[in-house]
């Protein structure tokens, strides 16, 4: 188990370093606060992909679909000349809606199971 955990940390570090190299080469500069704001997008993509924020299982395909939905939302706002701040607000609203829908589905499934259906 310890060996697997070490391998996961190693792969995570390698992936993060590759992402940093791509980001710096794209922007032409390195800043300490370069990733500010990406946390909300990452969490929203995972939750939209079907992973419960309260624990459970999820999949890479669902996360990629959630990420696709966020990118479509942001590009749509960009193409419609919407304000940049609106993208962050809509991603936050999307996250809240996804969590509420997950909770509703969980409660309905528990109610259905308790009735023996």
C-alpha cells in the first residue's frame, strides 16, 4: 500500500511539473499566483462528472465531460462578449446546482430503498 501511495505522489508531481511547463511556455512568464481561480473549475468539473463531493466513486470520462461543459460555458461567454466575471459566477452556480442535484438524487434513492421498491 505504501509503495502504491508513493507511486501516486510521484505521478502527481510529474503531471504537475508538465502542466507548469506547458503553462509557462503558453504565457511566457511564471507567476506565484498563476493558478488562482482554477480550483473552482477543477472541483466543478469533477462534481459535474458525477463524483460526489461527500465521498464516493467517480470516473475520468465523467470528469472530462464536466470539464467540457465548463469550457463550452466559458467559450460561449467569450464569444458573446459577456463580462469575464460572469464566467466565475456561472461556474459557481453550476457547482451549487450539481451538489444540490446530487443530494436530491441521494435522498430520493434512500427514500426508495426504505420503502422497499
